[in-house]
């Protein structure tokens, strides 16, 4: 019975670690997307200022 309990505990820890890793990856992708969006806006602003 203790073996089943330990196995269940290890499985729950593994699932928690995978969920944490997945959340961190999704957050990193969102941050990269926002940085690229800001870079594009800066480039467009620089173009407008260069035209004047």
C-alpha cells in the first residue's frame, strides 16, 4: 500500500512540474510576442520621423 502511495505522490509531483514548465513556456512566448510588437511600432515611428 505504501508503494502505491509513493507512486501516486511521484506522479503528482511530475504532473505539477510539467504544468509549471508549460506555463513558463507560454508566458515566455507571450513576452516575446509583445517585444516584437513594440519593436515593429518603434520601426514604424522611426520611418515616419525620417520622412519628415
